[in-house]
C-alpha cells in the first residue's frame, strides 16, 4: 500500500514525513 507520493523536488519533505512515523504504508519519491 502506498501512503504518499512525493515529487523528487519534495524528497526532503518525504523523508521528514517518514521520520515522524506517520506513514501507514510506503512513501514513494517520483523521479520523473
């Protein structure tokens, strides 16, 4: 299950989101 998708430019936000422990599934960073 994918929790959230972040654009490559938002990778830092994605890591912060993951670090807060709020993700219920996978956190994806899109390259394209």
